[in-house]
């Protein structure tokens, strides 16, 4: 049975204001909630382990490029003696790239329907014409397979199961397909255990069925099971493999090199938790320098130019691998930042496509930065959505950790200050100490280690939060006097505390929004917003002659909205110059 190819309309330029959220467990991770706190704790532990130089990549044996190529050819068919993939197949190759998957399960299912469809897309060789673009024979995950920590359970419930449920509904398709992936930081929080169960090559005969059964234990159930097995000296049972239906994993390491065409090499990097390790550097530098006449198609775990500016981790990664952006053509494809952006600079094509299902990140709103050839969502749309951050934070829909922190800060001081309520008509709440503590916290959130200029903004927000108990106690005292009533110190303290916590949470949300608006920090406000919109993936066509790659970004504005249809976000071509290396 032949599937129907859908011709998507261009992504709309009008501002979208209403978005639909999922109601099915597991729902999207609330960034200031307890489940996310578990992720932050795992991050802390992973980073602490890394300081002891315990690196999960030490046991890995990277695949010799020719051997990895042979396994891909064996799966897809072709000449096993050919030196590159396009030469082996004798035709064009389609590749799907998706990153930052596995958050809200309902969104994951919508993204899977988007990903596994066929499309009619603009033909780059014939203006005004369209060509049929099938589902990719190779599916590449670009990191952060599931949130908040990419454990086997989270990957299974948030990615594998909803994806397999969609695949099960599709018409039979005998096309063999290959699965590849690189890890992101959230994969590393689990020490690559979940990542390996999904992407590491399985021995012959070690097959497991592709699961479509829901597995959504409550967080407390997971903790209880962990605690029980810890006391008993046992272990939590996990699936040996996380099987994505119709896709075969072929890699042995978290990084790899694949000879793609006679003119292009594919190099995939794993820099987490900090930098590429020594063995990986030797392997990738050798693969990079072996064919200086070839262009480089690089998969990186995080962008070189996120939000229009150079990244310290991204540029350090390129330098450690001896990537010379001026000496040869490079196509750098990444996830990690949860929006779409295409940047062209000299001999570099840089595409950021982290829209595989996780919460949204905005396009750069502040002035300055590198210009993107295409950004989705745009700056106007990002500004519109940013307005809702303070309200969402104060309502607790971003999690209750800010409220609990403010409660812990205010409670002792308000209780002590309530003793003098009758005499002074105000509750003094240690504003200086509270301002100091909050300034430190807010400055760290704002990236003070990178930009000291965020300190005045952090101090202003901290002072405003610290003064809220005093201000509300004055308001309460005035209202009580106006009504001719008498309020007990306990009642005044309770009302003051409740109002101060809510007002402080609103100021905190406004501070996050201001950081993004001013360009100090670009992620925290939208992680709090937990926005479900603007999901996407990239479909690539490696040309049969091996001399270039065509790309299309397909997306959903509101994945769970009524009557939503895929839209064409962007189309681009990459044509590296023949004999690309410069002496």
C-alpha cells in the first residue's frame, strides 16, 4: 500500500495566541516542579562524578568508519565494497533528524505523526515544482532523548511507546531503516544507560519486541521502588533494549564517523558532560583529517551560535576537534536549543533544530547577535508568548519550588516581625538579609558568571521581592483600620505571608522575562512557560551525485490543536565547493 504524500503550506506569519496542552500522563515536565528537581539533582551528581574523571565513554570502542558503513549498507542494501554510502546505494539517501524529544507524551505522539509521514516539498532544482520526499531511511536523534532525565523508563514512556503507537498505525512499509543518535546533557544525567539501551547495536539474535504498552508510573512510585530495592540490595528491572519499530541501531559508541559521499563525511560528536574525551578527539580528528578534500557534515550536541551569539562550549568543541570553518565547507546540525534557526556565515551552514517535542525556547528577542536566515518562532511571536511568564509562575503552573523557597525565606522573619504588629502596624521581615540571599540566587540564574552587568537587575528584583511582606503588612493594617476591625498578629502574619509569596513569585517571573527581553539569558523564562508549540524536525536529501544536501524543516504550530496540519518552516540547500579544502 502506497502512503499519501502531504503538501504542507508555508508556516504562517500571523501571531498565534492559543495553544493546546496535553492532559495525558506523562505530561510535560514542569521546570520548577519536583520531577524537574529530580533531574537537576541527577545533573549535579553526574557533574560531580565527572570531576573524578569517571567517563562512560572510556569503555566504548568507536566504530571504524568503514565497519559502520558496512553495517548501514547491510541494513539498507547496496554494494558492500563501496567506500561511501551514496556510492554503495547508487541513489539519493533520505535522512530524518530530530532532537530534544520525550516530554509531553501527547505532543510526542503528534510529533511522531509529523515525522513518519511522506511529503511533497519544493524542488530546489525546479522553482515552482514539487518532489515526493519519503520518510528517511536513516533516523538520527540529536540528543536529549527524554526529559527531565533520559532514563530507560522516561525514554520508553515518553518516546518509544508513543512513536511505536504511531508506527503501528501506518500502512505496511518494507523499507529497512537505520537508527543513529548522539547524546545530550539529559542523556548524560543517566550515565548514558537509557541512551545505550536505545542506540547501541544489539548482538544478533538479541531481539526484543517494539513496545506500545503505556508505562507511566508516578514519580513517588519510582522513588518507592528505588528505595525498596536499595534496602534489599536488589536492582530495578529495566528492558534490555528500547526498540523503535522498523529501525535498527548500528553504532557501538556515542560518537561516530560515517563516509556519506565521495565529497562529504558525516561526523557525530559527544562532548558531554564537558568536552570530547581524548579517545574521541583522536578518532574524530583522524577521520576529519584523512580526507581534507571533503566537506564536513557535523552533528553536534549543542549549537556553535545559540541565540545569535558564539557559545563557549560550542566553539571549544570545534577547536578541540581541529574543525577549521575557514578551510573547508561545514554543515553543522544541532539540537539542544528548542527552536529552529538557520545561520549562514562564510563557509558554514549552521542549523539548530531542537523542536522534537520538548518545551519551547524563544528566538533571540534582544537587539544584536548574528542574523538568522530563518527563525521559528520569530521574534514577534516570542515576545507575545513572553508576556505570560509571570502569570504562569505565580499560578504555580510552572511548579511550586519558587513559592516554597520564598515561603522558607519569609516565614521565620514574618513570624518574628508579627510580635510587633500591634505596636508598629507593620511586619518587619529582615529585608536586608532576604535581599542579599535573593540577589545571589537571581544573579546566578541570570548568568552573572558570564556577564557581571546582570547584578543591578538581580539586585532590583531581589529588593522588590524582599519588600513585599512589609508593603502588604502596611496595606493590611490600613484596610483593617479603615474597616474599624482588629486583626490578630497571627492573622496579619498569615495574610502577609500568603500575599508576599504570590507577589514574590510574580516578580520572579517578571525577572525571568526581563532577562530574556534584555538578552542576558534566553532559556529560563520559556522553561517556566513550558510552551507546547512550534515542534519540528528536519528531513534531508543527500544527493545521488554526493555533491550536496537538500533540507526541509517540517513543523506543527500547535501540535495538539484542532485540525492542525504540518507546515513547511524552511527549505535550504548545501552545496560544498568541489575540492573544498584550502591549503
